C-alpha cells in the first residue's frame, strides 16, 4: 500500500529491493519470478510439435525451476518423460507446495516407478501436507498400474499414521480403488491400532462393497467412539437396509459423539423403519443429535415426520431450527408454509447458516402460491 501511494517512491526501483523480492518469491513459491511464465509463453507461441520439443529441451535447462516447470507441463500432457524430474522435485525440493504439486503430477501420470519414492515420502518424516499428498498420488497410481497391490499395501500402512490428514488421504485413496481392497481394509478394521481401525472404516464406506456391511455393523460396538462414528458414517454411505436396526440401537445406547453420525446414516439409507427412532431423537438433550435427526427425517421424506419437524422448528437452539426448516423444505408439504413464513424473521444463526435463510429456501422449494407470496411479502424487509 505504501508503494502504491508513493510514500517510498524509490524503493521499488532499488536493486537491493529487487533482490529481496526475488529471494522472497523463491522462498514462498519455490521459483524465481518469471521463469515458469517464460516457458509457458514460449511454448504457447510455438504450438504443436514445436512446443513439445521446446518443453523437452527445457528438461535439461541449467536452471532447476525451468526444468520443474517443463516437467509440470509434460505431466499435464500425460507425458511420462516428466517422471524423473518430478521425482527429483518430490525428494529434494525445500518448498512444501512444490513437493505437493510434484506428488500430484506423479499420481496423474500413474507411472509405477514413482511408487517407491512416494511411499518413502508418505511413510517418512516429511511435513504432513507432503505425506498426505503422496498418499493421494499412490491411490491414483494403484488405480492405473497393472500391479496394483504394492501401492495398496503401502497405503494400508498409512492408515495408522499419527496425522489425521495423512490417514484420511490414505483411506480415501483406498476406498476409491473399490472392491478389490475390501479384504485388506477388513483386516485393518480389527487392527490393534484404533487410528487404523477408524481410517479403515471410512475407506470401506467408499468402496461400495456389500462385504463390508456386517463387519462395519460389528464395528459400531468398537471400544473407541471414533471408530464407532466412522463405522456409522460408512454404513450410511453404503446405504444397506441391513444396517438400520443396528444404527437405531446406537441412537439408544452409544457415546454422545456417535449418535449424530448414526442419525445421519439413517437419513442416507432412507428407510421408513427409522422414523420412530429419529422422531424420538428430536427430544434428546444433545442439540447436534436433534439437528442430525431433523435432517434425516427430511431425507427420508415421510409425511409422518411433519408434526415432529414443526415442533423442532420451535427448538431453543438455532442449529436445530435451521435443520428443521431444511427438512420441511425436503418434505415439500404445503402445511408447513405458515410455520416457515413465521421463521423468516428468526434472527438465530450459527456457523452452519441462518434460520431465516433456511426458511426462505424451504418456502421456495415448496413453491406453492402461498409459499411464494410469503417470500414476496418478506423480501422488502429482508436484510442483505
């Protein structure tokens, strides 16, 4: 700001200042200003085969930043001649963001030669953002190369990582691979390390495997509440009717932090069998459980939930009133219109949103003339 207003009119032209700017850019971005842009502009001007040849020539450039930019350009073209340079960047660069970018590019290329270096990074003592991105890249490679099992087994080892980010990246990568990793994940679901059991449960929810349903139901009784919550979330993702009864049991007798996850899972499964238990949960003292139950009832979409949701619209907690308004919009019953219209003046809000906004969206979703008239009447007074 001082430079723009001219308070220091000569500073931006000072050689020392220019040197400081270059050093700061190199420290923050991992490259000197303009080098990568120069390569990009030159390649764009050449076009076609000439651009490819120019980019390949830049792989041997004396400046490492130009080599790295050339490798990224080739990776975007799915050209595996970039692999060696990207591996060098992954293993030797000091800049975390650059190393993450190299890992992502290696994952996109899917070259099996990157498996061992990525594994060394993922399971080593590198900064956790780099390790997590390496896990993500290994997952992409496992989905592409013919010999899938080595990266899969390495990812399974990362399920017990002490850093949540790395565990979840490994879990999501394994889950995205699908059915073929189910057996490996089921082994991790009974591992002695609770961190690994939790991550395995989350990964199983992404596999879509019906083989995982019964073991995940058993995991609802795990001694660790985080594993229980992950199992509930996974069962909701798999959407198997078989899980409804066990999840209802969790609503009655489980750790308070687990119950909202069970309610959300029941909503995703969408079985009317869950109505009674979810309606009862609207009267529980935990407001997060009441919120989850309200949203689940909206997703199930049975008219029997109308009365309980209208009552929830009067809840003392804004997080519950907002969820009840959303759920009533999902139900789409015109009987809710006057109750939602009254909430257009509700000043309750929290980090998940405002009650009056949820009420307005619900009225728009119901869409009857009465609902739209209520919205129109409120619009001139609406705060922006």
